[in-house]
């Protein structure tokens, strides 16, 4: 043994060498026996081992020839005998303790069989564990043993075992002894459990669990602690100090360092695994919020505050169960007054339940973060809504705050925008169809008028021509309805009072409704004037009254019921209290038409203003009545709303803005009806029309009334005629033409003849065309027109120009 050899200085003489060698053997035997006595605590076994070792060494010593052995050879032989004997002694100590001899710097000299089984044959005591903190403790034990003669080693994990040990100085060597703790290595087993399903479930329950030793080094932790302490999911915290993840406030409360002192305070519970102060301990960390222990009054105040907010808010506990829902949340979720959902997942469709439950659990037991989810509610599975989930702190027992936006108003606006877009598209289509159809009707009506000039009542063809003309007028009414719906109808607005219009049409309504339907008329006070076409307003009232009559007849075969026409004033303050986004804040005069009929089903009321939509039987309705009403009201700058209750009746309310007279504006006087005068005239008229059939009829009609007519099929030809002819008294031009439209042609013509009178003819509304015409001193005639109407208009235009010239 190196230490024993180092204690004896060999003599120079051979007898002294032999005597010295004997003393060395004796010393080695005594040292080995002493070490076994310290390691095993059995004096009988240690004495027997020492005597046996001395006997064996003496036989070997005297059996050797002194002459053959030099000093070095004897020392090596003694060292070999010492190591073999010491290893045999260590093995005899049993397999329940791993023992090794090392030099003072920790290099392995020899070890027993148990050491090789636990750590591997060539591992020194400083290499039995890869954890940096444990290695530092082993180095510290080595230095303490060299300084103090012995050192204890606290419990640690190595090779899948829980180990504690000690080290003693033996001369110039160190003897290490490690014993295992009963059962498996606690840290290894805890790491396996906390990193697996058990740790996840513990984290879901709101517990952060850490396994640390007496020095605060972390051996294992569950995912909940790793995520909140490091701010990252799945972060590695093993081997680090627990105190590095904690911070203390001035009041002595602990917080997670990653969340700062503004985060929730923590309650830390230590559960030791053994009685030793150096043993491993479980540390349970859970939120300890003083506000979580609110009184009933404080809880009531919080709930009252949340209930007063217009946002949809709800609270849930750590288990994900609802503890409170405010009224806005219940409305947004589509809950009735009696519904009491227990879980957030009960509000959504089955496909979204898992995502909602996982989010509530994650945010309720993790850091106080928030996130948005797109979910579909059971009450309205067609439209996804946004649900915000956030960790709640300081709101009583609540751990999760849920926010649900009420999208009902937004959905309503989306439907109205979609409806308006659809109505606009259909209106544009209807306007185009009506324009082309008006050209055809103009030719038919004009031809009928020309034929009637050659026939008198009693002729064989007179009645047939009248029938054709009557059907053409019906078709013209149909196109006017299409134009009215598309807001392209020609209106003649006047400043008027709604009660006057109702009075004018009341006599007609009495005949339309019949004897069994009662007509009630109510007028409010202080009604403001409106600006609208009285004839079109009368059509609006008639159409609504006819629909009301049909609804009351459908409800009561006897045809009984009540139709009420009511006018009243609506101030800007009234509109503001209504809280509608459709009706601008202004003063209105309203007309309400109510009936006691069958009502309109809720799934149909959104379609009633669409053209050609009707619930009547085939042949009993065109589906243009309400669409015409809608178009006239909108073209007049008003608004119309429908309200209905099945089997109780329907009400249509029309809001027309109050007209404010401009400075210098004179009130509109009722125009007296003129008696048909002389339609014959004279002068040169330039007719510009791209439709051949309209051009032919208009030319023949004007020629028959005494005018000289120059015809052009397009704008370019019209300008050539103006350059060639010396004088033109009137230019009649279509508005919409290919290549060069009417307004462009007129502007070029005015450069040649600045005072040239202009009469535009078109199948579109004058108001619709005024934006593109923008030419002063022009007149307008809407298609379809009769021969008489054309002659009257030409006569009036020429007469007005003659009067202006004078």
C-alpha cells in the first residue's frame, strides 16, 4: 500500500532491509485491519483478517531468497500484496456498500466489486454523477477530507440510485464509502412522474410542483412550473436553483421572477421526503391571491360592475366552471333567461368544445395571458364569433375571464348591406331592361296613335287598335314600376303636406277596400312639409293599401278588418333615442300604414321589397308592388321600415325628411290642368335617335303636326346636318347612344348654334341623367310617350323659347 510504504524509510544493510520489510508488512496488516474495523464496525472480523494477512505475508517473505530481491523489487512486491489484500478486504465488506481507495487528488487506486456494479470499474468518486451541482459537492468533500480527515456526502442520485456517502483520509490516500438509500432513486422516479402524465394532471389542477434538495437545486419539476417560471413551454429547469426563479416583494410575499412583483403572490409548501435536512423535498407552489378570498359583498360588487358593462363578460374557476355571466354575455351567447350553462363548452358546437375547454384550462392555470378563439355558438352555428379567454387574477374565485362579442348588430348590418347590394344590382338590371322595353313601347304606342288618326270609333279596326294601346299602357306601367324600384323613375317633386296627399287618395281607397274594411285616418300636429312627387306618393299609399286588403281578406273570408293611415312628426331627438344606424338624425314627417291582416312571417319579411317576390297565387300578383313603394320612397330621400306580427297585422312606416326652404325659394303652386289646345306647329326639328323604330314613329308624328323633320341616327350625323343646314329651331336627342351620346352631341351642337333649344328623350329617369347631362336650358321627355305627348312637349319648348327671345 502506497501510504504504508511511505511511512517506512528502507535501511541500507540487507538485515536491516529484511527487518524493514517485515515491519512494513506488519504496518500494512495493522492499517488494513483498522480500515476494515472503520468500514464494517466488526472487531473480530477485522482482527482475524489482520492475523491472516500477517501469516500470509510472513510465509511469502521467508520463502524468498534475500539475495535475489533488490530494494525496488521488494517494495513493488509489498505494494502488490497490499493492494490485493485491500481489494479482497473491500470485497469481503459485502455488496451493499461501494468502496474505493483513491489518491489525494481523487484518482482511483482500487475499488470493490460493488463499486464496479454501481458506477463502472474505472470510475473515480468524482465521476459517479454528471450533475454539476453534485460534482461540486464531491470535490468539496475531497478537500474537506484532506483538510479535516473526514467528510460526509449528502444524498444525491447517481446510476439510477439514491446514494449518500463519506470519505476518510488514510495517510496519503482517501477511502470512499457509498451506501444506497432504501428504495429507488427518488429524484429519478420523481423526474419520470413529473415529466409524464402525472405531472401534466398536477399542473392542470393548478399546482406547480418542484423536487429540490437541501441546497435548493432542482432535480425535477412539472410542466406548469417550467412554463410559468421560464416563460416558455417545455423549458429545462433541472439542475438550476429554485431561488433563481423566485423574487420577494417588500411585504415578504414570493412571486415568480418571470412574472415580476406585479404577478400573483405564491404560497410555497415544503414536503420533506426524509428526516434529514439534506434530503430531497417537494415544493408545492400555488397562487395565493388575497383577493381570492373575497367576501360575499365584495363578490357582489364585482358582479354588479361586470354586469353594467356593455361587453359580454363571464368568469370561470380553475376547473373551468362558470361562476358568473353578465347580461351582455348571455345576449351574445343567445341564452334565454332560464338557461344556466355550467361550462363554456356548453355554449359552442361539438366541434369547438375541445378547443374551448383546453383554452380555459390553459389560461386558468398558467400565466395571466389572453388569446382569441373563433368559435361557433350553438344558438347560431352558421356565423363564427370571436371568444377571448384570459387568465383572471384578483376577481374572487375566478381564474378565467371570458369575453364574447355580441355580433347580432354587426350581423344585422351585414345582412342589410348584402340586401342593399343585392337590391342595387337588381335595380340596375331592372333599369336597363325597362330602358330597352320603353323604346319598344314608344314605337308601339306611337304606331297605335298614328293608326287611330286614320280611324274613327265604329271602324272595324278601331277597337283592336285601342286594345293594343291599352295593353301597351299596362306594359308601360310595368316598366315605370321597374324604374321606380331601381330609383330611375322620372319624378316631379313638389313641396307638400302629407295630410293633403292622404286626403286626395282616401276616396279612391274607400272604393278599393270595400265595405267590410274600415279606413281610419289620423293626423298629428306640427307636421313639417316634405318634397316629393304627389302622384308617386299616392301610388305608394295605394300599393300598401291593396296589400293590406289582401292580407285581411286572407285572414277573414268575410273581408273584415281595419286599415289605419297615421301621420305624425318625428324630431331629431326622437331619432336619436331610437338608436338606429340606418335613419340619419334629422326631422321627419312619418306616414304609418297599419292593417289587422295575417302578418308577414319572420323568414319572409327580409325579402318583401325584392322585385318579383310575392306570396300570392300565380296570376294574382306581380311582386312589384312593394318594390315600387321602396323605390319611390328611397328616390324621394326617405326611408321605409316594416314591422309585423303573425296573425296580428303589419305596419309600414315611411319617414320623409322635413323640407327646409332655401333662401329665395317660392312655394310650389298647384298647376292648373290645361285643356287640350292646338297641337299643330311649324319649324325645323332635328331628330337624333339610334333606335330605328322610335325614330320612324317620332318623325311621322312630328310631320303630321306640321313640323319639318331632319333625321339623324347618331351624333356624328346630327353635327353634319347642323353644319349643312342654315337654321334649326329645335333639336330632339336621345340621351344614351353608341359612339357619341346625347350630351356630347348637344355640347358640340351648342358651339355651332349657342341658342339652340334642346329636348332630351330617354327611357331612364331625368334625375338619373341630370348628373351626366349638366347642360343648361334643356328639356326632358320620358319614354314611352304618346304622339300627343310628344307634340305637346315640342309645342311648349318652342313657345318657351319664343317667349324668352321676346
